[in-house]
C-alpha cells in the first residue's frame, strides 16, 4: 500500500462528460464538472481511511471504514449512501442514490492512479487519470 499518503494530481480524462450526462446533469453542470481537476490523497488512520480531495472549490475529506456503508451528500445536496472497499492497491467506491448507482474503481500503480467510472444508468465507461 505504497500509495497511502501520496498526493495524486489530476492528469487527464476519457468519456467523463458521457458519465456526467448519463446521471442527468444539465450542460452547464457538465461543463462545471469538466473543470473539476482535483488532487487526491488516501490516508490510513487506525482501522479507518481518510480520502482527501482538493480543488479550486476547496477541500473535502471523507472518513470511511472499508466495507461499511456511510451517508454523504454530493454537490447540489443530493443524499447518497457510499461504500468504500479497500483491497490491496484497489479502492472501490459504490454510490447509491434515488437516481441509481455508480462505481468508482481507483487502481493505484506506483505513481499513477486510474479511476474507472461506471453507472447503472449508462452503458459507457469513463476514466480519470492522476499522477503523483
């Protein structure tokens, strides 16, 4: 788990706009999210993890225990339930809301982080890439 504590900065994305449109965002909201290019960091604190995302909008910290569902709220005030599962160099986040579910699979490989994004409402796949 050499990736713990490393800061990964956004590098590029593929098909992210397709994912955003599939979850019902307006064109204006899609354009805003396409500008979202955060850095991310995962820290382990005892039995829990802290996922830290830093962008021009500020810092968001999410504390979780692997395999335990938590309540959260996304931008726009939509309540969601999220479960993170840590398995070696892969952290899988499953998000459930009234609108459906989405999965964010974060695969850490040295100084690279690949996030694979899928949704129950979409047949496509999006990717976001980060570098430490």
